[in-house]
């Protein structure tokens, strides 16, 4: 499990994927969301604009990312 610190209290899924170095650019996010298996708090998710907050757990192809407030 990797903890991802959030300064602003909220982040969108596409931004999280870039922050976690899972994609290199915003253009890659759309393709990645189509191909990857992603869940947010145990529910499948494919919207890059999904808003995430501290406490959310995102699993991307088996890698767990836990969002924490800083």
C-alpha cells in the first residue's frame, strides 16, 4: 500500500494517476482508464473526473493507493 498525501483536500482520479506516476500525461489517462482495472473504495471506476478525498482507497491493477490529508 502506498500513501498519497493530499494538500488541497480533493483530487480527481486522472490527476491522482499522474501524481502516482502511473501515467505520464493527461492524454494517456483516457487510454489507461479503458485498459486498467481500477476500483475506488471497492467499487469499479472509469471516470477520470471522479473526485477523491482523504480516506479513499484506490486500487489500480492490484496496487493500493490510500489518500491521506497533509
